[in-house]
C-alpha cells in the first residue's frame, strides 16, 4: 500500500520528484504543527511544544526547498 503512494510521487525527472516530495512534506508538517498547537491547549510544555516546533520547521524547510526547485525549473526552461 505504501509502495503505491510512493510510486505516485515519482515525476518525469528528479526536479518533479523533489517537488512532489516537498509538497507532501509541507502537508505532513502542517498536520504535525496543527497537532502540536491543538495539544498545547491541554499542556503548554513538553510534547505539544516539540510537535509544534517540529511541524513549523518541516513546513519551512519544505517550502524553501519547493521555492528553490521552482527557481531551478524556471532557469532550466530558458
């Protein structure tokens, strides 16, 4: 089952594959961030803070990667 999802992330070339993985990690990071923020209602320390920070970091790094991939793709077209 996991193999089916991973095969859908493959692109025509390496840049499209990195773009697809980056979009997936943005979504995963947003879910982790939301979970951490939601858990911070119960307890503001510990796991909830770690999840929120980890989700924010994952989303930020994935977004930066996606922007770099888009710039590279734009320069390769011309």
